[in-house]
């Protein structure tokens, strides 16, 4: 038998359709239910469904009054507060195409995005780095828009572009990933295939408002089924999360593995009487961490695998726990295969994880980059670039990357991008960057370099701080007499991590 999971297609997305209208559909029948609680140590700020919908549709009116036209791109350079999802949904409600970005990006990184996107406007918080643009709409103007008369939902073809997210490219240049409005419809497959989410749930996501993991799992998906989203206020320390989970009766918790690890280090055992289970994504969840959480809380963790191009589509869930070291299985409605150059491989064989090109959650393509988009396709399959193996019940085990891409706290980072930032630093003659494991389940970005002498790490960190978002920064700098190369002189990145271990043991 071949490594193909296909139990029938997902229900088709209705037409006409608007992603924001779908997310806030429950505002009509439950206007007084709490949609969002922003959690503080001494209380919370609540947004009810009716008020949230009015703010979103008022924002849509304001953006159109600002001269924007449906179909135009707006770049989001906003901070970590509830204004981020309101502006995001407001843009989509008006038929605009928002581009959410991390507040950690530097001015040069944003300038590169503006040059590629050519956005019609930038939604900007002055506290967040941004390059020049002739049409900026500041946060006060956005707040004022919330009280404007509601805009009609901009309905249309569910296949039209709805939003754009950025992902690190293997070439070292971040790529703009264009998604259709239908992507939110596809996320319903996660509700049973990963979350086990119900309308009466209170889902607490540990991430910031302006992280796409939070935006989807922490906000859009709970709202789409009428549940309550709980988000810690900006600046919340991880050490306070157990108290927030307890005091606000969270039933589901979502975070990256690093958050779970820190919580277990700081405050075991954990008293979480309302919690049914936790969700993990962004990077691989180690079995020891999973087991430690179960011991400390009496609840399970369910892991998901995905990417910017298709969000999460393989996962474990309360109804289908993972077997052993497996990630889980494809969610109901997904068509997933393990393939090689000739197509799907026999069950149990290693290959590239691939998702069918008719998946409603798959990207439209890389914006203005048809050749790059085509390079990721093989027949009717989109190639993830990750290796895996499938067994008879559809469970898939993750076996690593096809390429040298790194994972930094849930963000994929290209080593080429980091190398380019350091290549011209005085005293560096050659640079190579790789992900290294510092202890089981904990990885960091490390920079290996040659030069006349070891360099001051404080100065190196300050240098990259001016050009790269913080999550792209190397956490270790290792001076070597020579970098490992092949017979043709090409850098062998996969030979770099042993040099880190050797230095660590000196």
C-alpha cells in the first residue's frame, strides 16, 4: 500500500464569502457573550461579540473612507494589543488584503517588504519599527474608526486573495505567501482534527496578538465557532500563566513547546482544574516534555504540524491521539501523502510530506513569484520540504527538513538571511549559520565564523540587532579556524553543529 491519506474531501466553501464575516458570524446570535478577554494579573478587559463586530465593521468603513479600494494591500506594523486583530479583520471585511507582520522586524526588513508588496497603506504604531511610506494610518486613527457606521461585508469569490503572511525563504529572502478567503473555511478541519474545540470553551493562547499562531489558533478559530479567546496582556511573564489559566477557568491552552518547558521549570506541579488539554505547534514537541506536562497537570498535549503555506494539517487530537513518536494523522478532509520523485512511496518508507493542491487551506502562491510557487509543486502535490513516514492508520512521524531551514521559537528562519547580515562584519572572513541542540528538545541558532581572532559577542549581537528581527539572532557565536566545506568548496551547514558540541566540551 502507498503512503496516501484520503478519506474524502472537505465540505466546499460557500460563495459568495468573506473571511471576516465567517469569523464573526456568531455576533448576531450571541452579541453579549465574551469573545475576548485580555488577561491582567488583577483582572481582565472584555470584548463581547457584538462590540467586537461593530469595531471591526467600523474600522472597515474608516479604511475605505481613507481612500483605500478593495483588493489593495495594507501592511500591518502594529503592536501587541487587541487593535491588531480588529484592524486585521476590518481590512478583510472591507475587501482589502492585510499583511500581518511581527513587531520585532527592523526598519531595513520592513523596507524590503514595502518594496516587494507596494502596499496602498501602512497601518502603523509609532512604537513599532517601520520604513517610509506615503500613506500611513496611525493607531489613534484606527481606534477612532471603530465607532463609525458599519461597513457592509465585502462578499465575493472565496478563491480571491484575502491576506498575506511572510515566511523565510530557502534563498534567504523572506517570501510573501498569498492566501485566499477560503483559508479560514479550511481551518474548520482543525476544530475536531486538532483542537477538540467547543462553543463553551475558553481557549488561552500564550502568544502575542501579532503572532500568526495566536491570530489563527488563539483568536480566529475560537471566534468562528462562538467560543471565548483568552490572551495575556502585553508584557505578561510566562511564570504567571499557571495563575491565569487557573483564575480564568481556561479549558484549552495553546503555546509553543518553549512556553510549556518554561512553565514546568518554574512552577511544577500545576493546579489547572478547568483545563481539558493543551495544544502545541510552532516547533517539534519532545516526548520527555510531553510526558512531564502530563505528569504535572494530569492533562494531555496535542501537537500539530503545519507551515505558513497551509497552516496546520497533520495533528493529534482528543479523538485521535498520536502513536509513540508520531505527530498524529492528517485532519479529516485533508489529502496528504509521503512522496519521492516518482510519487507516493510504500507505507513505512521515508519521503517528503506533501499535501494535495486542491486543499482549501493551501496558499494561492508566493506573491509575484510564479517560478518559486511552481518549484514547490510536483504534479497534484505541494511539497512541504519536510521528511516523514506514514503507517497504515495514517499516523505520520516527522523525520526532519529536506533543506537547512531553522526553527526559532516557532518561526522558520533561513540561514542565508542571517549569514548575509553578518558577512560584512569587520573581522569575519567566512560565516555559516545552523541550528544546534543545546539540550534535548531545545534548539538555538548558532553562527560559526572564521577570522584572524575571536570577536566580541556583545558587539556582534548589537550589529545584528540593527538589521534582523530578534528571533533571527544567533544565540551563540563560535570562532573556527576553518568552516567545513565539500570538494567544491561549498559550505556544509549540516557539518557545523558538531563543532558547537566540540566547543561546548572543551
